[in-house]
């Protein structure tokens, strides 16, 4: 894809800030090794690596405040970092600066079972939280696949396979504490389940991708672990037939917890990678939560809906081992798909459209990929109209890079033309920045820019992301 622009660097400011931080925090805590810096500037994205000048691992809100105040004094960029699983260049450092790796702020501060919420630091990962909660009868439902940090998930407004029932991070973050670019700590809300007190600062920071504040504490909504869980699979003759079944399921009001689409290419890759024997046609993978009787009834109703849409081979199971094997295969779909073109790397892009336009959008995406000669498996959180295309390309071949860029631009434009969005969950970062104005219009971008300037007048928090106006 097109090379990213490097922003002007404040060389003197960066050098001075690093000296001050070495004195105040200790030289050993300001890490400048090349491999570590490159790891924190690139991770899983296809975009060119733009490493920071140093990586610091804060362990407290006071650490974060000290670092932010020093960087503000010398106008040095700060890039917050969770686990590095984002896909759109959120953690690149186009102007250099300091990466704050929040992984050591990983304490679970309080669990309130009676209120079904938890207070924790941003470095806690999704799996670590659910392990901690296991004996409480509660769990945190947002599941982006990767074992991401919850602070990073909030910053990018992550979602995933459970979003159709439990919502995204925007729906599950009750309150935040964040360090602003001035070094001040702001509290966005209390633990109450709802509030009409002032602007909704929680949801302003959730999804802001580290451009407005650095999250240091979070209060998250929890859910009860269901009495029974069943997983189901059903094959379809075409993507359109599978999408028709999804639409009918949603319109019927069936409370599915997960409903995932794997196209024929993805199923082929998953079969080889995870040693399954699923029919290599479009597949829906579902999960139902509830009572034992309830999940059986839900599965039975879906089987009838699927049959009317041309589905075959419908099967469901409540056995935990079988369910886990199916969902692990789904979460491994990225790695499985790489086997479809050995030696290639994957460029993952996502869009989201109204569910009624899903079949049209997926079919067009597949046709365009075939026309351009791509091996491009498709998976989707189709219960909410979100799907991913994985372009398998030779990243050392400029013509393939250019073609991939053209395809992603075309797909973004197609989703926007269908009253959808250029990203359902990957976020904007650098990779989607060119499409934000086309989706929302210049007025919305100007408003975002005004908020950014008011909160961060020196533009030190994650500059160059979302391409906000100066």
C-alpha cells in the first residue's frame, strides 16, 4: 500500500524529554533498543513501520502523569500501546516520540458481583479478566478474538463475535479515568448503570484511539455466565443464502449470542489448519446462550429458518469440548487462511453495512476480488452486518501492494455507498483515515478537529491518526 507520510520531528524536544525522563524515572525505564521500538511501532498491521524513539512501561497513574507532563513541556508525541493487536496502524509513531506500553498496569482493582461490574487497570487482558471472574458466575463478553488488553479494546471500540447479543466496547464501558494531554486526570462517570450528568465523556474517549486521553482505569459491565451454551453449524449453497438466513434470524428476534459467516475459501483453510471436515461451502457458525431448554429451542428454530434458506447439514452441540474446538477454529481463521497461498501475507480489512445490504456487499466484494485475481477469504460477524476480507498478497511485489490498496479503497467506498461504514471494528488509525470524511462529511470532521484542538492543543497524543484537521 502507499507509504505513510512521516510527520515533522521535534528532534531537540525529543532528546531533552528523554534526558528528563531518565533523570526522573531512572535510565533503565526509558528503553531505546531498536527491536523493542520496532515492535511497538508495527505489530500486526500491513503499514510501514514507524517506530517511536523510546518505550516506557508505566506502572501507575502517577507515572503516566509524569511522562505526559514532561512530553507536554517539550512538545513530544505520546503513543499509548496495549498488546499491539490493532490492524490499522494505531501504534505507529509518524513523528517519533514515546510509546507508553500499558501492559504493566494490569491490576484488577475491584469486582462487584452484586452490581455486575469490575474496576481494573488498562493492561488487563480479556482472557486474564475472565479467568479471574470464573468463580463469580460472571464474565466479560466482548471477544475480538485476540487476547487484547481491555484498555486497547476501549481505545479502539473493539467488538467481535459476541457483539450481536452483548454489544461493543461502547456498550460495556461504564466509566473511565484518563490522563489528559495536560497531565490532569479526568473521571468520565460513576459506577451507576446510567447517567444524565453532562456530556458523555466515556464514549468520547472510547473509540478515540489514544488521541484524547490515556486510559488508566476502567469500570466494565459484566454478564452472568449462561446456564447452558450450544454451538451450531449449517452449510449453505451460496453466501447469499447464508446471509438470507442471518437476516431472517435477526428479524425473527432469535437471541443468538454469536452468528459468524465463513465463506468457502475460509472453510477450506480452516479444515486444513484445524483438522476439521466441514463441507467446503459457505458456513454459518452460531452460539446460543440461556437455559438448557432455551438453547435447544433456539437451535431448533434456527434450523428451521436455515432450512428455508437452503441450509443443509445443520448440527448443534452443547458439549464444551466440541464448542471450544469450533470457536478456536474460527479464531484461528486468519492463520488458517494464510495456508491458502503459502508464503503470502494477509492484509485484513473490514466494513459494516445494514444487515439488509449484507448479502449484496459480500457478493460484490467476492466478485471484485476474483476479478482482480486475489485469493481473498471472507469471514464476518454477520449478525450485525460486519465482515472481513483477507487479501493474501506478496508484500514484496509493488503491483500487488497497489492492487490491494485499490481494492480496499473500492470496498470502503462500496460500504459507505450502502449507508454503511468503512470500519465496523478495526478502527481508523492510519489505514482508514482517507475514508473518514467521505463517510461522515466535512462538518463531522471539523467538529472532531475542534474537540482534538480543545483537549490536545499541542497535538501530542497519538498524532497522525484519523487524519484530524490541525
